[in-house]
C-alpha cells in the first residue's frame, strides 16, 4: 500500500510541475494562483476519501478471507477427528481378527473407504503445503549451500510425484466426464463437458509450476557452483564435491526413470519412445559442461579486459590532464599480464579445484582447451602483420613467455604443449635470431672499423681492446639468453653469434689479405693506401696477431664456461663445439695472416734494397755483401718483434722471413733489373752478368751471410717446423746449386741441374734457361740446351704444370694430376719470375685479375 501511495505522489508531483510550467510561464498568470490552490485542495480531499474507502474495502476482504480460512480449518479438524475415531475403531476391530471384515462386507467397504480418505487427506495436506515447502527449500539453497544435497533429494521426490501425477492425468484424459461448475456470472451460456483429467490438470497446474520452480532453482544452483568453482573452493571445497556428487546422482536418477518408463510402457503395450519422452529426461552433465566451457571463455575474456583496463588506468595516472586524450595503453604488457593470470588460474585449478572433480570430467583439459583458444587469439594479435611493432626486449619477453607456458602446461599434466604456441615460438625465434645476427654484425663491424688504440700489456706486447669487446658482446647475449630462453633457444642464439663472428672473420681475413697484397707491391699500391687513409704499421700488425691469439684463448674459455653453466645438454654442446671450431679456425687464420703481414712489413726495407741494388752493375762491382745488410735489418726488427709477438708466432715469422727473403732474392736474380725511368717506374731489362765467377762468389757470400744469421735462430726455426739440424742448409741449398751451375755451366751431367728442376717444379726449365742466359751463354748454346732439357725432362719427370717460358714446350706430355717433383720455391711466386716482358705494374694488375676470378 505504501508503495502505491508513493507512486501516486510521484505522478501527482510530475503533473503539477507540468501544469505550473504551462500556466505560470508569465507574471500575469500568477494572479490565478489562489483560486487554483483552492480547487486542488477540494480535489485532494475527494481523493483522500476515495482512498480511505478503497483501504476499508481491502481490509474487509482480508477479514472475510481469514474467516473463510478459519471455517475451512475448523471443518478439516472436525473431519480429521472423525477419521481418527474411525481409525481407532477399525484398529480395535482388526485386533479381533480379519474374520470380522469377511463377516461384514459393508464394514470391509467402509474400511477401504477409510484408507482411501486417509490417503486423500494426506495428499491434500501435502498438496496444500507444497508452495510453502518449495519456498522454504529455495531459501535454504541460498542461505545454506551445504544443504544442496538434502534439497536435491526432496526435489527428486517432488519430481517423482509430478511425473506420476502427469502419468495419471494422461490416463484420465478422455475418461469420465463432468460438467463444469455452474457459472456465477449468470450469463447462462452453454456448458462444456470436460474430462476429469482436464479438471485435475487445471487444478494442479499451479502446483506443478512450483515443482518446476524448485527443480530450476536446484539446476541453477548446480550450474552456479560448477561455474564459480574457483570461488566455491575458496569458500568450502565440500560444496563443490557435494555438487558433483549430485550431478552423478541425477544421472543415475534419470537412468532409473527411463528404465521404469520403458518397463511400464512395455507392460501396458504403450509407445516406449513416447513414455520415455514423457518422463522429462535431461542430460544434466552435458548441459553443465557446455555452460562450464562458456563460463571459462567469459572468465578469460574478463581477465584480458580487466588487465587492459588497468593498463589504461595506469597510463592515465602518469600523464597530465592535457595529455590524457592521447594515452596509448601498453597492450603488450597487458596481454602478457592477462595471459600469465590465466596460467596462474590453471595452476590453482590443478592444485585446488581439479581434485574435487572426478577424473572422467577431464576438467584440466576442458579449462586448458578453452583458455588456449582465447590465449592463441590474443597472443597472435601481438605480432600479426609483422614484428616491427615489437622491440627487441618485447620480442624476447614474448619468447620467454611462450616457452614458459609450454613447459608449465606440460608440468600441469598436458600430454603435449600447445601446438600453436610451439609454432609461434619458432616464428619468434627466427625473427629474434635475424635481429641478433644484424645487431651482432653491426656491433662487431663497429668494433673492427673504429680507430684502434694500441696499448702494451705487462709482457710488452702491443694489444687492443678488441678481444675484450668481442666477448663482452657475446657474454651479454649469452646472459640474456640464459635468463630468458630455454636450452634449445639459447643454443640457437649462441650458434648464431658464433656464425656472425665467423662471417666477420672471413671478411676481416679478406681485408687483411688485401693489405698484404698492398705490402707485396708497395710502389704500385702506395697511392691507393694513402688515398684510403689506412696506414699499416708493424706495431698495429703485431697487435692484430696478439689480439687474435688472445681470442683463441678466450673462445676456449667461453666454451668451458658454457659447459659449467649446466643449462646446455651434451647435444647442445656438440653443436656449439662445431661452431666454436669454425670460429677458432678463423682466429688462427687471421693471426697467421697478420703474422705473415708482419713478415711483409719487415721485408719492405729488404725489398727496396733489393730493387735498388741487387744484381745491378754496381752490385757486381761492389765488395759489400747484400745479405749482411739484410741480416742487420732483420736483427733490428727481431729485437722488437721477439718481445711484441708470442714465441710461437715469432718463430713462424723467422721461418717465413727465411723463406720469403730467399724467394725475393731469387725473384730479383731471375728478373735481373736495371735503372729507373723518368716516370719512376721500375723498367726491368734482362742482360747477362759480366763475370759468372764473380757472381758465383757473391752468391756464395750472400748464402753464407744468411746461414750465419739464421744459425742464431735455430730454436725458433725448430719451433716453426724446421726440426732437423740440416733443415737450414736445405733451405739455402738452392743457392749452392745455382753457384755450381754458374761456375761449371748448365749441363745435364750435374746434380745441380736435376735439383733445380725439382726445386722449381713447373718453372724448373725456365730457371735453367735463365741461368744459362745470365752466364752469357750464346743463343745457339741455349737453344741446344733447351732441346736437350726438353728430352731430359720428358724422360725423367712427369710435369703437371707449365711455366711461362721454355717449359711451355712440354705441352706434348699429359697432365695426370700427380706432381712427382717438389715445388719448394714455385709455390712462393704468384706469377712467373722468368717472363722479361712483364713489369711490376703488370704484375699488380695480374694479381688483381686473379683475385677477381676467385
């Protein structure tokens, strides 16, 4: 009543407001205000009187209803008393024996009627109390969740009563008929004859709805308990366990209903399918799992929405009011945050919720499948359209999360990791490795291209910070991979880093060889070196040797550190070892090449002296020994290099100096040169020596000077590979053979001839003809010698290469790929030293062409 009055007051207030706005919008209209107020007072009094009358009518109706109820109750109590008296009499009669009912058939009928009336009274009482009982049970579900089992059992009894009643009503359809009660309206229309079943169904319909109300409430409670299983477990796990037991009980109950309906239909020759359908069977578990899946989807969506909303709020809280409209939430962090919360959900599910479910529910698989559908969709959004919107840190974080999820989900009992995330991790890893390769290449290139500051270590060796910088970068990548990635992905990153170093080393080795080429032809390449602004100093070249020697040690230490970390398996370490071996080979190659470059720098002064003085007319007339000057030059360099280089590389340098100075000496000998032209280019002109015996003696003096000098470095030569005591003599023996031929002439009867043919390999024939020319032999003699040498070589040797000069006549002999003659000196010349038409400029051009072809 109070609600109705409040509603009427609100409506009156609203109408009054409209009238006031309409009638009193101008000042003049306010004069009618007293008259209008009196009018409304009268109307108000009238309404109050009408309202009082309505209230009184309602109260009278309630009183009459209470009187009718009380009268009915009194009558039912009286009937009950009479039935109790009849029951007592019947009980006493029963005690005297059943013969009494047999003797009095009418009394037997009365007893049967009594029982029917008693049952009817019981049913009527149950029927009358049904709405109140249902309301009580529904309230019990809300107030006491643990009473769900008891409520369900009562609901089960009500369902059986309902189903039995419906079955009876179906039987009554079309049975005895009766006229409807007379109409109280007095309209006097024709009466319709209805069946007893229709009348009963019309009477019981509202109570059947009460049963449905209770069953729906129980069903809803079951759905709520299962859908909110996380919250229910926190409240009391017994509630969830009891709910799942009820689901199994309901399945058994439904099965029993179907069995009874089928048996009854078969007994009464009825339609079995119709009878089973009339039993109102339902698959509660299937509906439950369907709603649970939907609930899981909703839960995942809410997590992502909440996390993104929190990200927006966080961004908005740190921006000024003027910037608030431009807030861009951190979608990446929000997405991974929500995904992590889902994984936390799964952990909690396994630890607390899943034990409450029977195994055949496979609740972990259900939650995982539904969660992963949402996760895959949200995670893939982060890199759809490319990885350009993800920086290096975000990409690494995404890989870490994907790998962590796959490991965690297997730990939670999944048979296999998420296939979509395995593929996503592979795609992300490829992108990350590409970025690492580009980044590492840029960093290493910057380190190598910067101006190197040479320092001196405690041993007095020149070094730079390149090795430390290299491995600082590598260790940085390894530490990131160690903390963020799995063993497989960490191994892939390490291998990529090592492969980048391998590529950089190949480029460095090529550049270093270009520098050596420039050193080999200083006159021609000087302008290019000056233009490139790349000065090559001996100290810098020694620093390169020392740096790459230290890099060899550091790469081995790095490999040992990887083994001690314990994260990589033996299979991983095998792959790393293969990459380390390649890098180590690169370090060794560059160190060897740089050491060879030191040799080239040492030989620069020697080369200049040879080009200016050696085998010239002045040299023939001079009493100075050229190789003594060379020895003094070497001695000056070696005093520093013995400190600047490690012992092994210094020994290699000494050996290489011996070999190269011999090759250089013979190169200028066979390409006997003269004066310089006006354009400062060395014009090489071949001409015989004036006195072969004088030349032989000078060659012998140079040979002795070299032997004396290198005798002092016997230990270094032994370390470098010349282990036999006579190894130095073998290196210098070629000069002994040339001296013998200068003194005795070039003939086929000497051992020196065969020795030089073997020593010079493909250019042996050219060497012998050149010696003959330099001795001053006549042309006819040399032509005769050439023919005899051709025949001798054909009989004695099996040539595999052709020289630039006379040995080209050996083209009639087949190349079988088997070189029987050693080529100790031939391998040291890039081009033939015997072609007098080729000058130094042509040699440089030829070498460049050879490199281009390679």
